[in-house]
């Protein structure tokens, strides 16, 4: 039984360039987006996620402020509110992904 020879690629690999795959474009968008443009586009696609993030930050901030002031009852309430806001945000994110996946199928 003959052993096969070494496989030599047709084009040498260059780490500085992305690999060329037939039928696949390395970027979806023709023009690269800035951070602000991408943030605004994503917010328009799923506006509930930033609202949930802001609610989480607000509950955390007020909870820490209450803890600093020594109001442990209010601090505990705000930490529980933060957990609820995080759950809301994750749920909104997952629902947004599901809607996006359904749109791409049709």
C-alpha cells in the first residue's frame, strides 16, 4: 500500500488576509459601521434590550446607594429588582434573536 504524498495548497496561506471561501463574503455590510451606527441600528432592531440594561443599571446604582446609606431593606429590594431586570433583559435578547431568525427564514 502506497502512502500518499504531502498535500501542498495551491495558494500559500497569508495570516494577514482572511481566507477566501467561494460564495462567502467576509463582511455582511459594504461599508464598515462605526460604533455609534451599529449601536443605533441594533437599538432600532430590538429596542427593549437597552431599556432592560438601563433598568438593571438603575436598580444596581440605587441599591448600592441604599447600601452605602445603611438602608439594608431598600438595598435588598433593589438587588432583587436588579435580578428581575436582568431576567427581563436576557428574555428580550432571546426573543429578539428568535424573531430575527424567523425573519431570515422567510
